[in-house]
């Protein structure tokens, strides 16, 4: 899961920052523009899956050792924090994804209209 998350986010970020750099020079080629506003459709879900998989593996590691209530307080806090962060993905992931869908539509419309 770690490799999936790192690969997904890396493949999103490299074109994004190259896009930003070339945009400062008004020299963004169309293939880079397309990548910047299209890769998220595949890479956001795979990145989120990788992140959640890492969280799940961490929870399984913590929970197979000792029952939750028998864990030291510090570890209970870590476990609760992982669960809390994972639960934020329920509303956060669709919001982030559909924000990118809207951004993509807007940017392609701006490009089309010159």
C-alpha cells in the first residue's frame, strides 16, 4: 500500500509542478495541460486507496498485539488518531475528487475560449 500511495501521489505532483513552472513562462504544452487536469481521475483513487491501506495495516499491527483497552494510553491515542483520520476520508475524498472535476471543466473551458 505504501508503494501505491507514493507512486500515485508522485505521478500527480511531478506534472503539476512542471505545469506551474512552465505556466510562469506562458509555455505549457497541451499534453502537459491535459496531464495536469486529467491524471487525478486515476491517481487520486489509487493514492487514497494506498493511504487507507497503510492506515489499515498500521491498525492491524497495533491491534494484533494486545486488545485495545490493554494498550498503553499513548498507543490508544495513536490508534484513535488513525481511525479519526481514516473517517475523514469519507466526506473528504469525494469532495476533493469532485473539486478537481470542476477545476478540470473550468480550465478546459478557459482553454477552449482562449
